[in-house]
C-alpha cells in the first residue's frame, strides 16, 4: 500500500513537471506502433545545437535510420510473437534534459489520461511501456536509468558504453547489447603495444563517457604495461569553443618531449573539433606538425566527423563496435517516401532538410526563387550513408521481444490472450527474463549477458584513408575480441595501415629510446628516462624498472628480463688439480703402507723400538686415513661422501697428533725428571700400554666433538651457489663453523706438540726424535694456517682440503719416518742399540725393557707343567733377571750380576759357595775390566753401592736415597767423575729375557706368581768412551803436574773450588782467562767440562738408584711368593719319598738345546726338613728344587737338566734343605 501511494504521488509530480517543461510540440512527437505490450525507444532524432541543450537539425543516421529500423524490426517480430508488440519512439535530441522529459512522458502515459490539448498526437489513453530502449548517449542513459529504476522498468542500451552502467548496485534494471568501455580501453592498449607507441597523450571529453574511458585506459597502462606511458592528458568540455580546442593542442605541442600519438576518448563532435583545431594550427603561423590520432567508438566510422577535414584525419585510427551492415535495409530505406511513411512524424521534416525543399509554401514564398518545392521524386539513395549501430538497435528490440515471449510462455501458457501477470507490468520479473536471453543474431554472432548485464566485446580497428578510397574511406585493418566468460583477449591486425604522414612507415612516439638489453630506465621527467646498465648478475625488473640480483644458483637470461638456473658443474677427474691431488694421495698411501711393512719386518730392531712401535703404527694408520679421504673429497658429492669428509679428517688428524703429543709429553716428563738431583717418586704412565690408552682417550674426545657436530648439522650434498659468473658447484652443505670446530681440537693438539717439541729441543743427538717432531709441528702449523685462509676465500674447497690433508700427512711421514727408513734400508750397521743410547750429556733409560707373554705362556701359567731354566754364562759374571707378571701380560725385568769364579765348579769350596748362596748379595760389576784399574773415588763409590745394597736388600720399598745420610751421599756424589761412573753404569747395558714356565705348587688353593730368570747371552761390550774419558783425565793430571812443577804463570783459580768451577759460565771463564797462555786456557776449559760431566753422571746415578728402589718394591712382592713356595717345597719334600713317581710326573725340568740324557744313575737319598729354614731368595729356591729333582732321579753331568746346576749351588741347596 505504501509503495502504491508513493508511486501515485511521484506520477502527479511528473505530470506537473511535464506540463511546465513542454516547450515545443515537435519535440513531443511520437512515432508509435500500437500493441498489446508497449515498449519505448529514445533516439536522437534531432542534433544538439552546439553550446546549448536545444534541438537542432534532423539527424539522419542516428535519428531517422534508427527509428525506421526499430519500427521495421517490431513489424517483423510481430509475425512470430504470440502477442502484438507495440513501439513508442521519442526524440532525445542527444541531451540529458530532453531525454528526461521524454522518459517522464513515457511514465505519464501509463497512469494519466492525456488530451490533445496537452500533448500533440495523443488523443487516447496509451498502453504503458514495459521497457525502454536507449537513449544513445551514456550520460543521458544514466539519467534515464535513475528515473526508470524507481518504477522498476527495465532499460536496454544500444549505444551507451560507460563502465558505470555495469554497477548493478546503482543501476539495477539496466542491460545493454554493446560492450563496456573497459573493453574498448583494452583494445586501445593492445593497439599501442602492437605499434610500440610508448609515449602517448590522452584527451577526453567531459562527461561519464570520456572520463570513465580515460580512467579505464590509465588503469590498464599502469597495471598491465610498463612500456606505455601517458605523457600528457587533458579533459575538454563538451560545449567548448574552437579557441579552447586550439589551446589544448598548443599546450600539447609545446611539451619538452612532444608525444606523436594522441588517444582521444571523445564523442564524435569533440573529435571533429580537434581536427579543426589541428588544421588551423598547421596552416597558421605555428605550422604545427600533425598528430597520429586514435579515436574511440564515439567517432567510429562516422562521416560527419571528418567531413571537409579528410586531410587532417587521414592515417588516423578509430575503434568501432563490430556491427555489420544490415542486408536489405538500404533498399527498404531508399524506398521510403513522405507519402508512404506516415508512421514516422519526423520523416517529412527530414525530407525537406535532406533535399532542401518544402512541401507547403506560403503565398509570400511562392515567388521566392531560393525556396524549392519538394516534388516527391527525390531519391534517398543519393549520398546514402548507413548508421553503424543499426544492428545494436535490432538486437536491443529483439532482446526485449524474446524476454517477453519467454515470460508469456512461462506465465500465460496456452492462453490466447495476455494473462494477468503479463498485464501487471512486473519489471523485476521481466528483467530476470531479459538477462537469461541467449540467441544468435542474423550475423551468427552470439548475444548473451553476464551478471552485470554486459555482452561479449568485439571491436573493429578502422584506419581512415580518406581520399584514397572515397567509397570506403574507413579501412578495417584489424579486430579485437574479449570473451567475458574466459577472459580471452585477441588483437588481430589483418591489413597494412597508413599513418598520419600518408605513408606506411611506422612513426615513433617515444620520449627516450628504449634501453638496451641489461639496462634499466631511470626517469628524469614524466615518461622520460636515462638508460643505466645493470651488473652482470642482475636482470631488469620491468615492473619496478630496477636492476634485480638473480638468486644464488641462477643467472640472467639472454634478454636480461629474468633469471634461469645455472647448469651445475660436475667433478672433472681430468683437470690438472684433481689429477695432482689424486697422485699425491695415492703416493702417500703407498708410501705409508710401505713404511708400515718395513717397520713390521724390522719390528725388533733398535731403530723401530726407539720410536715406540705401538704409537708409530697408530700414527701410520692415521696418515693412511688422511691420504684416503682425498678420494671422498674429490668424488661427486653425495650423502655418503659428505659424511666421510666430515668425520674422517678431524679424527684421522686427532689419531696422528694425539700419538705425537703422547710421545713428546713422555720425553718431556722424563727429561724434567732427569734434571732433579734427588728423585722423590717415579714418573707415572710411562709404559707403552699407558701411552696407547692416553692416545685413544684424546682421540675419543675428538669423536665426541664430531658426533655433537653431526647432530647439530648433518652433512648432505647440495649446490653451492656463488656470486661468480655462471658458476654452480655441487658440494657438501655444511656450515663453516660446524666444519672448522672439530679442527680446533686438532690444532690444540698441534700446539701442545709444538710446545713440548720446543721444550725438548736440546736433547742429546741420539734422542733426536723430539727434534723431528718439532720440525713436523712447525711445518704443520704453516700448512694449517694457509689452509684456513684458502678455505675461507676459495670456491674449490674440496680441492684445497685434499691438498691440505695430503701435505699435512706428507710432512709427518717425511720428517718422522724417512730418517728411520734411511737407517734401516741404507745403513743397517747403524741399527744397533749403542746408536740409541746416550753418549754425551745424559746416561739414563727413558723406558723399561718390556716383554709380554704370548698366548702359549698364558695357557701354561694357568695349568701347564712346571719348568725351570738356568744357564751358565761364561766370563766374569753371571746375570740373573727377575720379573713379575702383573695382570698376566706385562713383565718387568731387572738384571743383577753375581760374580762367579772362573775355576772348576767341582773344585770350589763348598762352604764358600754355600755362604755366597745364603747371602744372595747383589752388586754392580765391571764388564771386561778389573776393579783395580779404577780411581780410588770410583772404587769407593762401587763399595758404597755394594754396601748400600746389602743393607737395604731386605728392607721395605722405601726411598733409598732419603734413608742414607745426606752428607755421605753428597760426599760420594761430589767425589765421582763422569768417566768412572760411565764405566760403572755400563754393566747394565745388555739384558735378555728367557721366560720360564711357572711352578704349580702341590697345594692348589695357594696362588703362585712365577719368577722369570733373565740371563744375558753374551757379555756386554766395553764402552769406548770410557777409554777416551780416562785418557782425558790422565792428560789433565799430567798437565796439572807439569803446571805445578815448572809453570811460572799465575793461577787465576786458586781461590775457586771444583764445585764453583763446574758452575761457572763460559763467559766468566773467558774473562778470567784473558791474557793467559793458550795451553792454560785449554786446560782449564777441559777441567771445567770434566767437572760438569761428573755432575751429569751423579744425577744419572741417582736415577739409577731410584730404579733400584722400584726393583726392591718388586722384591717385596716376590718375598710373599717365596713364602708360598717355601710351604709348597716343605710339603713336596715330605711326600717325595712316598710319592716319587707322582713327583716325577709333575715336576719335570724342560731345558731346550741340552745334551741327551745318559743311562748313568746316581743313588737316591732321602732328607728331612723339619728343623731347617728355607731361604727367602727366589733364585736359590728354584735351584734347590732342581737339586731335589736330581736327587730323586740321578742323571749324569752331561744329561738334560743337571748340566744347568753347578755342583756348588747344588751342595748349598742340599745343605739348606737338610
């Protein structure tokens, strides 16, 4: 109810406005076809008067032809429709105000009774219009739609192309059969790109059509094409004067960089004004150069736009909505005559204007020669020009008719008359039917609408050639299609074009020349730029016009418009660097294995022993790993090879340098202990086992570091991308810190090795391994520093690492092992023990003689038969060695020399031998010399050592030197000289270890630790250096005697003691000897050297005594073992008489290389041990046991077993046991 009241109120207002605005009866004429359903149409029958909104002359193409084709189309459609369709045509005069007046008239006719006095031509109530066609102008269409949508009347546009009408929120009852200007802007943009016109100006007319078209074109250029630039743009008023048009072109021509191409989004009238202004300026004083024009569909192919201005328009382009000529319309139109065309109220007026004649002449004008009377024989075929939008008029009427037909079929069914729903004028329902209309027109072009009410776009590209072809001045050179549903855009230029200079040479329209490949445009002003070259690894971003870096692993393409992936490099095994690295690695592996083979072949020689064999083998294994890792480094990176190159190198170097550090640390600790005058305790962890354990502990630390690094950063193969010209290398993807951190531990080991090597640089020449280790460390530090620098600054990291690893291993191999290989292979005569003992400065053992039981010995220790071995050494002394088995593997051996008479053992006094056997004295002996040949002080030192040993032999394992009086020891040390001490200590030069099968006691519950006897195979050779020292001392004594007897020169050292002389420096000595005779200087220097050597010898003696203290500690353990042996021996002796066969089976003496047994036997004897004490010496117990065995089984002296026991020893053993 409310809506009905509002509608009636608005209609009354419209009626009042209509009555007050009707000014001319001709303007309100209506061309009408009566029908059951009426539709309205607004055509510009008259032109608009320039500068006003009044109607002017009749417009043949836009007015008369469109109205005629509309009526002709309705008549044809009525032949097929189930109802009669009516048509009411009114004049819009191409203005918004008059179009509104005519729309109000449509609305008023539907609700009010019109009389002839009010509206000419209306003498009855008309059928209300259900839809309106037109008007042609976009701004007029918007005004009419704003009024029609209030009454819910659909509107179909046949010529309005403004994009605003696609907005359904504002214009909800509008649809059109022509495409939106958005598509026209796309067509113009594609045309500019086709001819590469990048610097253009845009002129557009005021109003919705021009402004919205310019906005669409500007938006497309800004977002879709960076190559086109709008250098200048300006809006021109629709009713602007000629002078205003000239001013616009003058401003455009005066630009610093003048654009040659001008796009005009204008209506036809504005386009014509620009042509006129250009002609005026080109022919005038300015002689302005003509522009290359591109006009919109407001110009299209209208001849009235270029009439009398053909020369200015030649070569221009225009856009026309695709509209073929209507077949048969020319014949239909030219056959019309004022007499037979009574339906069109404007046709007589058009006829008079067309042929410049009049049908009715007043009496006053009959005699006027300038007035011609229309005869009716005039022909419309002369100068016939067809309107290009007649097909759009046909399509718009057809759409309404088909929509009404579909609505009628759905609502009225088979009714022969209109049903109620058709007569109710439901505009909303009708609009839905119109949107759903789909058909193909007479040209087989599809007609349909999208959700905005827009059809698909199809434009013709026209090239105006003017006077070249008067019959067809518009040459169709191409087309543009855009299908909404698929977004397909096609520009097809099918013919050659003519340009503004009347040639086919393409003109340029640029501010600046296009930049070359790899150059960016730096704008200096609007649409002008300076070309700047980009870097080699950069491409030009066309969107931002910036030089952009290609991502790592890519390189600019040939056009420098983007980046493409670099083809990665593969490992080339034929390159010089790889071949050299592989040759170095293979050579190193072969050399290392050969060195290992030589060392194993000469495993027991002094040269190999002096290098600590176990550590040397560990070092060689690490060097082989360092060389072998080069194969993984130089192979094509993969997950496995990257894992190997990440794990093996740091661990391999840790193996090498841990062993070297352990070795140098051992030497440094021993050297530090040798400088002490009194040893308070023995250095720890000097055994080979300890050294190996320490080495592997250091290696385990490196393994932990590498493992943690793997958990944080697992290695894998990836392409390393470098900012180098087209270079991409496949390498292991590992962070630099993850790779280098494990090597800091190796570098720490190298630093410690270098420090210890520097501290032990002054060792004697025979102990020069520390010197070689020092050279190795110095060279290694240099190699590693160079490696770090190259690793951080090169792309061939794998090759650098291969060379670095191989060089580091080669340095260690050459400096540590080649000198020893040289002696072993080239000078075997130097491979003796004497070459690897001290000769000048220090006389001390850096290691202990060590041996290990083999597997057979271990089995025999667990339960084998008991054997004993003794031997007799020919010469002046017999050597016994005792060993203790700790843990079943390592045996410590100490040599003891016992003097033995060279006479026959059978003639030796038994009591003397028994006393010697019970005393078990041990003393230092002289090899190959008599004690009488020594100096008195040396004899006193030997006696003191023997006495000291006798006193402390049965004491506890305490510090022997600390128990002696300090002044006595000091006096002994001060009176000793170096050559005598060297002779004394040379007695322990040679030792041999002969393992004996341990004795298993009769009582199985008592543990027995075996004793091992060490007997030297040959007497040690005399040290030649002793003779040299003795000769020097004698020489010094003779010189001193001669000086005392006959020299008259003063003695500068009368006030100095020998101790002070030994500690004086060389510089002080030279100062005191200034002015003395040369022989005197040499004598005192010789005496000073002798005194200093004496000090060195005494220090060595102190360390020797310290070793003897350790020997006594072992004796304490042996005493406990002897106690067990004593109990076992007592029990064995008591059972000997009764269990002789069993005793014979369990206690056999096995001695190799002995004489075969004889058949001679000796009587057996039985003894008692009830009241006798068993000696506590293991050697005597063993000897006694052998003698008991011989008593039970007598054998001749040449038989196997007895030949090893001297008679005196046997008698002493029998005496002790009995």
